[in-house]
């Protein structure tokens, strides 16, 4: 997965071939890896402007996933709809992802990141619809989610000390 992530921005078409090679070599028991590779393929297809293929890969990833609900997959499907300017469908997927992240533990970094990303995506949709006040509310809420994390609070407290913690965070 790391090699696939590294290859994606450099050469998306080589990354597609590499991902297909991974999928061809998987056994039936590797459902989790298959789901993650399919999700990466969907992201690549979305980046190169093939939203239909991206959507099919995200749906396949959801079907293969061992997790009951994968909110990151919902965000990716929302991104496909947003790319096609289907704003209502995109908002629906982003709200579904936000609901899943909100129900989970509030301290987990993955949930903090996911909640902030879902809120930013909702802000982007509202901005595209020229609902600037609503977009600003979503963007501010996303920033508050990030600022509310324990890691950020420790970093803020460390700024008054001689050496800041979590440099670059």
C-alpha cells in the first residue's frame, strides 16, 4: 500500500497497473487489502478524471471491506458526486460520513481528521452552491474540530515553553 501511495502522484497510470497486479495476486482471504487497493484505484481514477470508474471502485471497495461502515469510502463517493457537480448527492454522502465519525470515539486521531475532512467537504459544496455563509460555518467548525484535539492543545501549551512539542503538526 505504501508503494502504491508513493507511486500515485508520480505516475498514476503505473500506479493503476501496479494496483491491478496486486489485485491479481491476492488470495480469497485478503479482503481487507483488496478493499484498500480498490479504494486507492478509485482515488486514482478520480484524480485522472474518470469518475464512473472511480465510483465503481469505491463501491467494490465498500463491498469487500470487513468494516460495517467505512466513512472514508463515503467521503470518496461524495467526492465523485462533487466532481460531477451533483451537489445534493455529495452532501448526502458527506453528512453520512460525518455521522459515522461523530458516533465514534472523539479522541481518536482518525475520527478527528475524518470529521474535519467531512466538514471541509461540506463547506466546499456550499461554496460551490454560492452559499458562502453556510460554507464559512462548515469551515469554522472543521477548524474547531482540529483545534479541539488533545494533540493540538498540548502543542499550544508547549509554545510558551522553550521547545515546542509536535513540531510540524
